C-alpha cells in the first residue's frame, strides 16, 4: 500500500482501487501546544510558564516601542486594544485609554474620509486601507495610514491592525522643493525679461540726452524750459526703472557664496557703523546683546552684511522718528540665532504672509526686493528666517545660521559623495 499526504490508496473487496482523502490537520502554534499541556503542569512549572510568557510579552512590547511607526490593534468597533509608544505620540493615546478609547474618535479625519460611523462595526466593510491623512490632534501632522484585517480572536470577533507613519517632514520637504523649483523657473524667466528691458531703456536714455543737448542750443524760452523739464522727468524715471532692474537681478542671482569663517559680532558692528548717522538723525536707539563667545559660522561676509543691512534698514524705516532697535544673538548646539526687533508700526496679518514675495512692499517708494534678497542669501548659506509682528507694537525678525561644523556635515564635498556606496 502507498500512502501520501493527500490520502491512502486501498483495495475494495472487488479488487478495485479507491482513494481515501484525509482531512489536513490544523497546524498548532507553540502557544497552542503549551496551553494544551497546562492541565498536566504542577504549580511550580505553571508559575515558570507564566513568567516565561510574561517575559516574552514584555520583550515584544519593548521591540514595538522602539519602532518609529505607530502600531495599533483594535476590535471591530474601533476600540484600541494595544498601542505602541510611537502611536501614543502620534494620536495622543494615553495608557489609561487602552481598552476604552475608540480609534475613529481619536482620528475623526479618517472616519470622515471613510464614511465610518462610530456605532457600526467595520468588519467586512473596510478589509484593507492605505491613506495619507492630515491630523490636527495632538498637533498638526501628515500621516500615512495602513489598516488591514488581523483576523478573528478566540471569540470570533474581527480585529484590525493599524500602522501609522509620520510623513510630516517629507511632506514639508517636498512642498518646499516644489515651491523652490516654481520660484526658480519664474525667476529665470523674469531675469531674461529684465535683461532684455535694459537695452531699450539705454537707447531711450541716449536719445533723451541728445534732446537735452539740442534744447540747450535753442536758448531760453518758456517752451524750451517746459520741454527740458519733461526730459528731466523722463530721464529720472528711466534711472528709477534701471535701478529696479538692477536690484531685481541682484535678488535672483546673488551669486555663489565665497565661504570663510565669519564672526557675526564684528560683522554686525560694521553694518551698524554704516547706519549710525542715519539712526542719530531719526533719534533711534540701538541696543546690542551678543555674547563674546558666539560660535563661528561659515559664510560670505559681503552677502551676510547685505542681510543685516536690509534687516536693519527695514527696522529703521518702520519708525518715523524715535523708537528703538534691539539686536540679540545666541547659539545652541546646531545654530546661531540672531533677532532684530523694532518698535515700529508692525505688519498686518494679511501682509505678513507676503513680505517675501517679489515687489511686495508696505513702504512708500520701496521696491519690494529687500526681503527676497535676504531669503535667497540665507538659503545659499543653509539658513532660515522667521518673522513675528504685532501691528502697532513692532516686528521681530529672527535669522538662523548653521554653525560651521553642522554646515560641513550637511554639505559634504564632491569627493565624499563619490565615495558613498
């Protein structure tokens, strides 16, 4: 007789062969085999078994708590039965909430997107889900969520596992990259247009000079004086347009920084020396609180002077007369932070979001390119900028420069990049 896993071959009384199918045995897990022997264990061995199971559970929980992804297990109604440390942080689950809190109530954004009602079981309705959602509690985050059916427990109830991945940083980085590429494409187009505008402006200026010379030969009369005055106005407007084009081209093409070790305290002192006379005329008091042990940064001195010149000039122009400018600097393990605060008119909330836009200005006669120049230089230095303002009370601009050791780590040389696997 030949036997196989599928069944046995046997003979009938008539001599014919039949195939008898065997029902496959259910594979038992280690836990099933151990629990099957619980009745045969004495109290001492039973205690050892319980300690072993408790230790294995503690080990698994420790492993899950070291994982960056949030892990949740919930029943068919969404009641959370288990939550690791990352999930607790992402959706604000407390230890006391386990066994009580409903997942759909903690993340209502997902419930709304799926059309789930809290009173209904989701068994069979949502077998598997992959979504990117934005949650608002306990803090605004972008989360990639995977939900799948875990199976039925010993009572036959359906359970689900939820994997949560915080993609906030990636989302912000992607959005910044898209915005940067969009701005660069606009600037490239605008630079070409601005350059082309320079040629006809020069031609017009030359012809206006010729007209001015011919008018000078006609002698003095009322008509000649009027025409001459009009020519001067046109010449002045052309010079103003040429200045706008020059500032714009400087703003969008600041050049690659010539990096050297820079001490910010002497650099800020140089900029203040340039503006000292103007500050005295306006009655503006300037105070500086900068530690002598401020770390060195890696930067282009001329470009950094342009940054602080623009910031201080804006602060001065925000005050008609009087007032004060406060400059503070401090450092942490990664960055050097410089704050420039003024007691000027402040910036309205609707205008605060536009101050970095090209040609947007709240000043009479401003060209709206100063803050754009600051942002471009800071980006080239790996820095950041933040603005806080209260209308009627003043504005604080904070610039963050990476310290020299951090910039070297963030921007490896081409040789180091080629050596990477």
